[in-house]
């Protein structure tokens, strides 16, 4: 551990480093899901099942837009981690400044597009008429908060690139409790309805982003730039964009498949729309450790690529997958045996028909969840090595699988076809990323040896 809580991951046991780096990320993701779920719990309990369904129906398109922003922000941190691993701190600071310029541009463009097209997007998704207005009220406010989402994720991504996964977690904890308080105030106190939940979320996200940015500027000496390092440089902007935008695109391509699936669900009875919305919340909660391990693997790979230690990249990936599979077996048992019980957080126990379909979905997920350990760690490591464009093909394969499920399986099998979509998508993506990683490692090994 170096000064200011930065961590050099080019030395030490990969398994231990991956685990130590991932723990704060796991709790951070859990808290992030918590303050999203608090919206859902309060909306479901205070405003009713239709309001819950209205919020849930925006999930896939939120993932499309916010996912693109998150993926891009994560991609901006990859060249920073590589320079940190190589101990080229002057160029690292230039990358940080140019990443900031790209983030500002992204925030402006995404916010304008999504707020202007909000009504059209929900119409294209075939959002049911009885929940359309509620979905619009929630989604529009979330789109207004995109700049704060980008601010937090860019700042926290740069901090994690330096090996510090704890600091972003602390600010997430703070924003979580702020969000809970604001939910109660806006929904229960001010009676702002579904829009109140969205305002609480983006206000909490703004607090996390601003505080994280201010802390980063004041604390990390290695990031204190000189005037010449703050210049906008075409070469750095180009490399950052080449790495970051394909990562954002990969998230969005995956999300398009989810939107197709949501549209297929919307064509079924409202019962299934409600079950899928509640099941998606349980799924997001259960997936948090996979995402954390994937981020840890990507940072580990980026730093060691910068240091020229190719063999350690492979060991880091295997360590992340091992931890992930152990977790997948444990959480899979929970989902198969008690998935609908977890959904009690979002759905009243009296809604027995909805809960039965939630359990149907959870059983399919639980049996195949171990695949995510392989997929997420491998894909993020590939992206961490700078091959973001190639990793997009994994997203395309997921899109194709979910599209097949939406167009062929759902019309024939109904809700069972919906439940089958995720496992099919994971298999399709693994078929892409596993051989690609092997080829990349051989290529990097030959380059280093030469």
C-alpha cells in the first residue's frame, strides 16, 4: 500500500489482492443497489403495485443509458491504471484531465438526448398505458441526474485505478443513507409520488459525486497536475475514447437485448410485468459481487499490463473466477430455495401469484448463476487490457440470445421463455470471451518476450 491509500497490484499474491480490492466494491455495489431498492420498497409499499411496476418497467432503458455512461466512465479509468502500474505519473495525470473533458461532453449529450426523447423511448418499449405516466415521471427525473452519475463514476473510477477501492465506498454509504431519508421526505412527507423517488436518487448521487471529486482533488498527491498536464491532447483523447466508448457500447448493446425482452414481457399479462420487475431487483442485488470481482480483475489486469507482467494477468483472472464461482454456488442455492422470500422487500406477501412467478424466474437464475463469474471477470479483464472493441462482440452475442428468446421463445413458452433468456445470453457471451482472452494473452506474451 502506498501513500494516500493507493495500491500497487503488480506485486503480491493475486488471489489476496483481488479479494482485498473487491471487498469494498462488493459492499459499495450492495449499497448502490440498496438505495435503488429503497425507492422500490417505499414506492411499492406506499404507492402500490402499479407504481412499483411503473418504476420496474424503466429498468432496461435505464440500463441502456446509465449503463452506457457507467461503461464509458470505467473505460476512462483503464489508461490511468495502466500508467499508474508503469509508474508514469506525469502522463497519468494528463490522461486524468482529458478523461474529465470527455466526461463533461458525455454528460451534456446524454442528458439532452434522453430528456428530449423520454416519451418516445417509453412508447417504443410498449409501456402499458396504465403505468405509462408513472414510468415517464420516474425516468425523466433520472435522466436529469445523468451528469451526477457520470461525475461520481468518473471520479470513483480514477480512484480505483490507483488501487483504492475503499474511498468510493465511503461516499456511497453516505449517499445511501441520504437517499433513504430523502425517499421518506419526498414520498411520505411531501407526497411527490413516483417522481419523489427519482429526485431522492439523483440528489443522493449528486452528493456522492461532488464529495468524491472534492476528496480526490485534495487527498491524492499523485493526481496534482501541473499546467502543461491539464492541456487537452488529441492523442490522449483518442486513446481514452477508443477504450471507453466501446465499453459503454458493450453495456448498451447488452441493454438493447434487455429492452427487447422487457418489450416481450410487456406484451404478456401485467402479472408477469410485475413479477419480472420484482425479480430484476433481486437479480441486481445478487449480481453485486460478480460486478465487484470483474472490476477488481480489470484493474489488476490494467496495472500489470502497464508493468509488463503478463503471467500475473492470467493468475488474477483465475483468482477472480474462483472467488466468483464459490459465491455463485452459495447464492444460487438461496435463489432456488427462497428467491420469492427476498422479493417480499418489493411485493406484498398477499400477491401470491406475482411471487410465484418471481420464484419461477429466480430458479432459472440460481441454477445458472455460476456462468456470470466466468463471463464478467473474463470480459472486464479483456477490457482492462485495452481490447474494449473486441469485448463488444460478447455484448452482441448476448443481444442476439435475448432477441431470440424475445421473438421465438416468449411467444411459444410465455413467461418460461423470459426466464430462459439470461442463461442463454450468458452462454452465448462466454463462447466469445473465453477464446478471445486466450488469444490476447498469447499475443501479449509474445510481444513482451520480443
